[in-house]
């Protein structure tokens, strides 16, 4: 389990680094794919088998394909980053890292006091089904998310569709 | 005296790998990488990718605390809801990106300033 943790954590971190620092947006997108897959692996090492599978299906299979389509359809302009901005951003990031470290230390203390030690991981798919379809569980959020996804489906089509009428294309100083 | 960050260990005693704090470190680094991506790029798609990475970092925390804290399934359910909402958010945001590209000829977010004047 520890070995798998190292493998998947390294995958997630290297993917994230590639995404954050590579100059080509296609390489960055594939770095994101690697990172999301690494996160799915981390779910598996945490005993969340169903969640890891869903992560692969939705993120690695769905969202990144959408992203790659958008990359192919839209980026004609340069995606290079200004290295000067890193000089400005670096202190912010450092402070953020230190802040996170402090928060984690506090939270870890609380968890050590309140929580119980982890038991053996067991299959979670049945538990998910029971939780999402039981009235005392998460039935209402589940149904709300379903309605939201339908709205998003219609909304995305409406927004992305080629506008007709007064709101025609207004290309000014392209690229 | 050990610091709290080294206190919770799941695996063999004396190893940090696979403990709660190691998951927190991974998630913290991913979060910071996402923030760095958002702050340094001007391409709208990069900003989207940074957002996805930040959401994933938060999800790792949910699942890790649910496991190591012994808090049952609630953390995993929350992570699943976050995944579903992230899918919705990505679809809408990509539609908006395509719309912006169609209208402005670029997805450089510093050029989409027609509301400014």
C-alpha cells in the first residue's frame, strides 16, 4: 500500500508540475490527465474504490476530453507565460504554503483527539447506493445534482451555440 | 517530542509514507500548483485546469480525513458531489470559453474587457 502511495503521489505531483510549468497547452493538458489519474490512485490507496473509478471515468475520461477539444478549437494565440509573473507570484505561493502547513498542523491535532484509527478498507459501492437513495442519507443533494446536470447540459449548448441575430460575431483585432 | 504533523501514522511505526500527513502534503502541493497556474497564465483554459487541480486537492483532503479520522462515508460522499459539480462547472466554463473565442478571436483574459468602458 505504501509503495502504491508513492507511485500515485509521484504521478499526481509530476503531472501537476508539468501542467503548471510547461509552455505548450497540450502538454499541460496531458500533465493534468496524469495528475488526475494519480489522484484516482490516491483514492484507491485510501480505500475509496468506487470514488477512484468515478474519478477516472469523469475526470480522466470526460473533463480532459472536453478540455482537449476546447484546446483544439480555440488556441491560436500564444500560451506562453510571462516568467516575470512568477517573480511576483512566488511570495504569494510561499505564504500560502506556510499557511496551509500551519492549518494542517492544527487540524491534525483535532483529528488525533476526536477521530478513531482507520480500520480495514472495504468495498464502498453498496454503501454509496444506500446513502444516495435513502431518505435519511443524501437523497435530496443527489436529486438536486441531477437537476443541475440537466440545466448545465441545456445551458452549455445554449451558450456555445453560434449566436444568431443581433449578437453576431464581433471579431476585432484577431490574434 | 514529535510535531503533530508527524504524529498520525497509519503504516508501520516510524514511516511517514502513507500516513494522513503525507496525503495532506500531496494535496497541499497540488493546491499550490493550481493557484500558481491560475495566477501566472492569461489563457482561460489554463485557469480552468488550475481550478480542476484545486478541486482535486480538496477532494484528497475529504477522502483522507474520512479514512484516517474514522468518520465513515460522509467524506467520500462529499468528494463525489464535488466531482459531479466539477464536471458541470467544466462543461459550462468550456462553453463560455468557446463563446469568448468566437466573439473576441482570442481567449486571452486580458483582452475580454468590453465591459470596462
